[in-house]
């Protein structure tokens, strides 16, 4: 499956999947929760270089998925 982000204004809450992006509402909720967890962590650490933190996290996620 390929990840497809929601498009502002096209998201729907009816049924089991969003009509805008096609993802399940469960997946969308879990993704939002993960993002908010990272936001809260970065804010707690008071990082001045948030972009570098996000890049580091993203690269490490890809590395761990590709090389479990």
C-alpha cells in the first residue's frame, strides 16, 4: 500500500475510509497521534532545530523498516 496524505478540504468522516485520501479513519487517527507525540516531545526538549530532529527521525524510521 502506498501512503497518501489527506488533502485539506477533501477529507470526509463518513464510512470507514476518507473519500479524499482513501485511508481508513483508524490509520488517520493513529498517524495524527504519532505526529502529536513527536510534536510534544520536540516541544518538551525545546529544540531550536526542529527540522533536523524530524529529518533524523524520518531517516531512522526508513532505515529500521528496510533493515529490521
